[in-house]
C-alpha cells in the first residue's frame, strides 16, 4: 500500500495490492490497482506516484467489493499492520462500506520475535535475509509479493522456536444508524491493562505449582521474549495483565535474578514471585481453571491461531 501521508485522517490511499494465500502459502488470487483519491499524492519522490498517473484510476469505493471478497475469512497480514489497517478502515468508511477484517498479523512484530540478529526489521532487510528478490521497492504489488514469499520461512522458524504468532482479533461496531465502523488497532498492552479479567485473583504464584486463571501478571523490562508475545499468552491463558506491581500482583516476569530497579525490583521488595520468561512460557501451556466471576470455567487448551 502507498499513501499520500502518514495519518489516515489527513491522507489517502494511492495504491493497494491484496494477495490471497492458499493453505500452502502460495498466491491464489490477487488485486492491485492505483487509486484516484481526489487529493494531492504527496511525496512523489518517495513512492513515485504522480497526480497524472492517478487521473483515470478507480476510487477505493470502486474496488471495495473486490477487496472485501479477497479479505473475507482471512487474516490481514502486513508489515506494520496497524498502518495498513488504519488506512483500509478509513477508506472503507469514506466509501460507506465495511471490510470483513476480523484478525490481523504484523510481520514486523513476527520478525522481532524470531531473533534473526539483523540490524533492522525493514522489509528490504528481511527480504535479503530470506533470499527474496525485491525488484520495485515502494511498489504496492511488489511489496505484497515479497511479504508473501517471506511469510512461509518466517512461520516455519516460528514453529521451530515455539514462537507465538502475533495474530490479533479486531472489532467492528454497528451503530443504531446501521453504519459499521472499525475500532482503532491500539497497542496490545494498552488494551490489556484495561481489560477486566473474568476470573477471580487466586493470589500469588507458588513455584513448582501450576499457574491459575485469574492470576495477575506484570512484565519487567528484562525479558527476552517481546512484551506483545507475553501479553498475548497471558490473555489467552485467562490470566490478567497488569501495568503496575502491587501486593495483589501474582508474579512478575523478569530475567534478572537481582534487579536493581523497575518492576522486578519492586516485586522483590513486596515479596511478589519473579520468574524468567522461559519458565513462564513453559508453565503457561497448562493453566489450572480459575473461579469465574460469574461461573466456574474449563482449563484453556493453549491453542494458537493458524494462517494457512
């Protein structure tokens, strides 16, 4: 995707490419088009798209139905998916339509979890790492094709290293007027800290015993796994993520045995158990059922989303 700027409330989509992948990760269907947004195309020196190139092109409303058909029942995957999702949602709402986007995955976050040892996680850097040819940088179709070819080896590495794939659900709202709008894709930690846990807090974690649904878990800066991955596992297991450490906190994930500052240090001062992320990732696979606020619930199964 190429845009006329960085903010969807001020800029528009100039070109879009959507590739629908099959179970083997191969492209089954595709759509690529320049779009006439009716505004100045912005930084032509970056994306190479001029106003003259867009004059006779369709609007997003003209192709919204085709985009929706390709997205239906699939996960939206993009490099910095929050950016693409925000622009697609904004264009859909301007076109008075809703796109069937239920789950998204960010390949920047996926690459961060894979510990590839690269200087940066830009698309061109990852393409070189995976041996994928990039012929036209900042071209929507070529970028999408490069991303699709990187996805299979990246997911294979994730399986080998037991890395939780960053697939996130998104929500849409239907207003009394019948208008459907997409919620903004906010940082997961921000959302998780505000989410009420459906289970009662059973107290502090005891080493050697299993985790229990409802336990309150905080994250220190001293973690090997990304905070996004850890928060996903916390929420999926029925645990509660908390931003701060207090006497009600059940455990803090921290890889430093003797932290001198931060949440690990506060945990030690309060007597809250501290465990490294490797130990937590093992224990979170089997979490004991907690007492629900409304009812007693079954143990989670630890399943993971599948893309294909």
